[in-house]
């Protein structure tokens, strides 16, 4: 399936371990993109999961469905001129590659954080549930996480603030899509 459209919109997928800092960066990135005149929608995996699978099992089949649905929704939004930020672990490279195949203007951001630090930051208790045996599918603990091989951006969250990380992403957006950086204007 290929979805292509002539649109200035694009997609940015932030991927990394749970609690690596993705959502914090998204919170800093979204208003910066809006300041350039982009209409932005954030597709956050937990929010979409609650709709698709209200009682999640986190099985492989369920994850496959979730990430295919996220990629499809993102592609449709981009085709209609809405810039999309994916805030989703997406444990397999294939999930992100599928999104890239649907969205011609795509940036993958590797949010890098050591597992130990992610476990310390874990405000949702994901790793604690995994360590107690209440969950057997936690990425980084029981499930492998396939980090991007060639992302457009690498962010080490132990070294960069969310604002600086968002700035790094904006640099790539400007370079890759030749964005006019005047506030309120965005040309691709």
C-alpha cells in the first residue's frame, strides 16, 4: 500500500525504549513546529492502543495491528496536509519502515537512553510490572527493542534537554524539507 500526496506535511517518528524521553521531546517539538505554521497531530501509541484494544495484551499480533494502524493513520493525516509526530516505541524496525514506505516525507528519530536510566524515569511503572512478573512483554526487559540503524536524528536524552532535542529535530526538518524558518511560515 502506497499513499502519496502533494503536501507540505511530513511525519516524525520518535522511537526509543519506554521512558526514554519520547513524550517529553514531543511536548517541546509540537509547539515549535506549530510556530513554523505546521498543523500538527501527535499519534501517541498508548492513546491509540486504548481505542484499538481497550484491554491490551501486548501480544505480538496486537502490536503488529497497532503499529500498522498508526502508520496508516499517520499517512492519511500527512496526505491531508497535517504534520504527524509519532510518539511510539515501535519495538521492531519493520513497523517504522512500514510507516516510511507510506509517507514520503519521513524522519526517524532515535531517542537513546540507557535501560537503567529509563527504568529510573519510569513514571508509568512499566518496568516495575515487568520485574514483578506482572508483564512479560516489556521492551528492553523481556522483549527485544530494535533500535534504528540509520535514523535521520539521534538524541541522547541523558545529554540533551527536551528543548535542545526538539531543536535538533527542527534542524533536520529545515534541511531535509527546505523549510522556511520564518515563524508562521512553512514551505516544503
